């Protein structure tokens, strides 16, 4: 083992010394803001189109979110695996293994981005036809948007992998700063291309790609200039077999889970498409509002995974339990406050996206079901993050696929098929969340019981109690 320096910059948090609650909150806030800015990419697309083009154009862009997630979530999961693997080797103070993970992750993001880009450019239209997109209006616009969006996929994945490496070292602020610059550029470019150049959906897609190019370039340059953990050297980029296995062990199940999640959402979107253009637009707008609440909760899940991963590497078992409890408390508060806030203020928030009373009414109806129960989704993700940080990724994948995807798909083809209303369709969300939280909780109890019987070699004393 090669020991690494223990010197930390002022942007890195010590994740292995209790108390952890305030550190988790501090770590979450930049991730939360980063995620919100990423959402603003798509939200600004819809808002600009809704006000300066048409509701049909806005609905065409908003309706492709589940399809984009379906195609990119495998590599987003691999970025989670990169974060976990890097955090473990930082906790274990093994510089050589960390270096191999870092350079494998960066090259993997570029290769994956090119592959996904080619798939998206050539097959977007066929995917949308499978989703029952209205062929006379929505299909041509959605296809054009997706082709341009996927052309910029290498930049998208490079930013996600690069920012995950920053977070693994305890720095969640730097990716936020770079995304701020890209987000401001994105809004300005959207307005320029749509209002001045009259490019409609092509304009907002091009603005998004340019913004992603900016954020990915900034984060890569930052990693190349680092003097501590996770420094990138372009000449060292290669796929290391041991590092790839480290990433795949956590990231592949996470990615498969994300893809299956998105598949269930694509099926839900296909069901929504059957209600017509107004419902498509309303659900796209409401889903964007929900996205901000989810992003806030998901930042806690990412924090729990990173804290658990570093403490796993440092062999501090009690800290893994503490990070779980602190994260559950944090995500429950965030989910209840933001979820109910989004519902109660929904009609006012949705006016930012559209001026149509019918669209707003349908959108608020969705928020009344999803946002008021959204804390269940946050709790579910925190449990998954803790399990992955402990080294269990296949187990939560299986539970989530069965609990969320299986329940939703079965519900849609049975109860919803017999009661074909939007409200009944929305109920599939909280029902699947509750079922999955229950099974994840039971799984975690068994994992902790198994860990108590484990004898970790050379396990150090817990610093918090030493």
C-alpha cells in the first residue's frame, strides 16, 4: 500500500470524525445547488419555449426527460461507482489505487459519452415512436432536440464523472461554481437562439450542449491542476482492470437500477401520452417542479454514500451507522418541507412555465400526489446510498427493481388499465416508494447483523470514541 498525504484543502471535509450531521448538511448544500442548476438547463429550455415559442414545443422538450434518463443512467451509475471507489481509497490512504480509479473513470466517461451520443443521434426517432409520441406535432420537435442533445453527451458524462471525483475527496463546492458559470451561459444562449435566431427547440438544445461543454472543461482543468487527491494527468488516461472492477462492482448495479427506474418512467410517460398534448405539457411542467425537490433529497443520498464509503475504507463501522441516521433525519425534513411547499405553491410556480389554466390544473393534480409523499423517495435513496457505501450494490439494485419498477409496471397494467385516469396513474409513485422503503429497511437490518459478525483485518479503533 502506498500512503497518501493527509493534508486537506479548505474545500475538503473530514468525513471520518464525528459529529457528522453538520458536515453532511454542509456537504449536501453544494450538491443540492449543483443538481438544481442542472435541472435549470431543462427548465430554462421549457420556460423559454413556453413563453417565446409554443406550449407544443415546450411539451416536446419536457416529455423526453424520461427517455434521456433511460439512456444515460447506466453511465450515471458508473459515476456513482467512481465516487464510491475513490472515496474508499482516500479513506484507506492508498494513493496508487486511487490514481488508477481516477484515470479509468475519466477515460470511461469519454468513451461512454461517444457511444451514447451515436446511439442517441441515430435512434432517437425510433425511441420516441415506441413511447407513442404524437407524430404530427411532438415527434419531429422531440427528435430534433434529442439528436442535438445527444451530440453533446461526451461533455455531459465528463462533467458528471469529474464532479463525482471532486465529491469523493470531500469537495462539493467546486463543481457547483463551475456549473453556475455554465448555467448562466445556458439561459443567455437559450434566449439568444430562440428569441433572436428563431431556432425553437434546436436553439435550446444547442444552448444546453454549449453550457455542458463549458462545465465539463472547467471541471477537467480543475482536476488537472490539483496537487492532492484525484489529480488527473492526460498522459495517464487508460482503463486499469482493477480500477474498472472497483467501479463496476458498485456502479454497474447502480446504473442498471437507474435504467430500469427510467424504463418504468418511460412506461408512465407513454401512459401520459395517451391523454393528449395538454396532459403531456402539464406533466412535463410538474415533473420539472418535482425535479427540484428530488434533487434536494438526492444530494443527501450522495452525501450518505460518500461518507459511508470513506468510513468503510477507514474501517470505522460505527460512523457508517451515524451517517445513515443523520442522513435519514436530513432527507425527511427536506422532503416534507420542500414537497408540501411545492404542492401548496404549485399553481403559482407552474405559471412560470405556462399561462394555460388547463395545464396548471393538471400539473397541480400531479403535485398533490407526488410531492406530498416525496419524502418516501428520499428515504429510499438514502437507504440505497448507505448500502452501496457499505459495499452492497447488487442487493439494493434487486430490491429497487422489484419494489419500484415491478410494482409500478404491475400497477399500470392492472389497476390503471381498469381505471384509466391521471390521478390513478400518479398513485403508482407513492405506492412503489413505500413498498421499496420497507424492503430496503429489512435488507439493511440483515446487512448490519452480518457486519457485526465480520472481523475486519487490522480494523483501527473508532476515532470518535478513542
